[in-house]
């Protein structure tokens, strides 16, 4: 924990020195995030993002999957994603959004929007 | 050319004879025998099962899925006794594309068998069941409109085709749903308990391996409706390998895929296609034939690899 804090301190100090560059990077990080599918698993399984973030899901398996909202009715449902296909959704409102693969419903993930 | 043809036929017969295994279920105990010793081919009524064609799949280990489906169909066409009908237990296509349905229908059609289909989850990805019904269940009297489930009789056997791949729920397994179960109850009521029942559906109707979704949440309710029958055979696909189980009067059986193998339950990080050497591929793909033995109503199932 102590080491971790120290490292963060170093990063902060370095970042402060970079000034404007840091702001640009942070703005970009807040706007985009990604989830990948490997071995029938969403990664990260739980993703935390700021409101307004566009999340892109990429299927890296050689079997198709879908990204289907668990809400009723579903808030989003991707078409079937074949290998390397992507699906993007922008999460505008804070909340917890559970989703699953409608072909393999044991595959589950969630996006927490703050 | 004639010589080539007959040599090919001879080779196919050798493959068939050398690798086929007959499963007879007698007294609740499944017994395996080499096909050469089996009586199955001489019986009156037989039918065949194919599954998981996955037309549209093109990855390691199989870049020619139409080719292996064709090999499976050719194997069935070459059977010494022509089967009365064929069942397809779903995942005809990989991505529910019309072109995939076309290719599958064209190849399967070359057999000229009366063919009965149920959908796999890969067949209902676009517009739910409608395109699949339009293509593969045309003229079928649906259990419920759009349900993609139905029944029919042939040679004294009652066949029930179920759909357990629609509207799957997060974290769940396959499901039949209340409407389908109510229809099934109606469908079998009043039938003689001595009539052989063959149920065919895509996802196994027994829990093979829940962590991979290999089972059906409400299958016990369906089996309860069939419990009074003396001979129930349940044929499934989905898991791309042969598994058998007998529970009371019910014999469960899953068929090989004609496209790619999947790992044995729990033996790999996921249920993705199992990579095998090109020379091994055909030994893990295949088709099944089932014979109704009129004297004791038990069914004999023969699984035959493509090579």
C-alpha cells in the first residue's frame, strides 16, 4: 500500500509537469473505454466509467457472441458479433448496467456508470 | 470414373464398418457393439440425426464446413438401408444469414430425405424464429405461432421437436418456457404409454455441464410430462460430441457436429472449438442413425464419424 501511494505520488508529480498534455489524455480516457471477449468471458467483467463514455465491445473469440442488456426491455442489443466484430454503446446516465451474451447466457458482465 | 466411384463407395463402407458403433438400450443399460455385429440395418424403421452444421463457420479447425456437411450427407445416402426420415437438431447456420440457410438447405436436400428441423441458438440471431420457420419449418403445424416447436407421427413413433433456444435469460441455461410446456402436455395427453416417443431439441435436455450452459432450465418439467411412457429417446446437439445417459425409461443422446468438435465438459477454459490436426478432424465429426426395434420398442443408436 505504501509503495503504491509513493508510485502514485511520482506519477502525479510527473503529470503535473506535463500540464496540458495530461488534461488531453484524461478527457480522452473518460470518453472511451473497451471490453474484450476472450474464451467466453467479458474482460473486464465489471467496467467503471464516467457518464457519457462510449464503450466498445470486441469479440476476440472464434465463436459469435452478442452484447445484450439485461434490462426489460433491453436498453441495447448488439447484432451477432463474429470474430473481431465490435459493438459500441454510449452510457449517458449513471447507474449499473448488467449485460450478457444471448447465445451463451452464462457469459455476464456489467458497466457501472458514475 | 466408374472404378473411382466404386472404390469411393467401398472406402465409405469400410469407414462405416470400421468406425461405427451401435448403441442398443436394453433393460436400461446401453451397450456398445461394432456395427458389423449389429442387426440395426435389417430392421423395419430407421431414421438419422444430423446436427450443428454451422454453415458460415470458417476458422481453425475447419475451413470447409459445407464440405464436411456434404461428407456427412454422403455417408447417410450410402447407408445400405435408406432411412425413413432425418432429424436436424439445430445450429444449421452459424450467424442466421439467409445465404447460410441456402447453402445448408441445398446440401441437405441432396439426400432427398424427409427432414425435420429444430433451431439452435445460432439460427435465431436475426428476427427471432421467423426466418428459420420460413426456411426449415414451412408447412409445419406449429405448437404455438412462431414457437418453432411441433410434433408428428411416423411408423408408430411420436416425434416431438422442441425449441429451447429462444429468449434465453442472463445466467440461465436453455429454456422451453410455459407456453411450450403447456402445448407439450396437450400434445401427449391421451396417447398410449406404449407408443415410443422421440424428443429432439438443440440444447441437451439434461444438465451436461451448467458452467458452460449445457443444459435446459425447465427440462425436468418436460420429462415429467413424458414419464408415463415406456420408451422415451431424447436426441440433442449443441455440445458437438457424443454423450449418452439412461435415466429410468429415458435414453438421452447428443450427436456429433458436422462442423467442429468441442471439448469434453470442463476440460478446457471455454467451450470454444477444439483445435485438432487436419488429419484428425473427420474422426471427431459425424452423424447418427437410429433404429426402432419393433419387438421391444427400444431404439438402437449408431454414431458414425466422417472418417
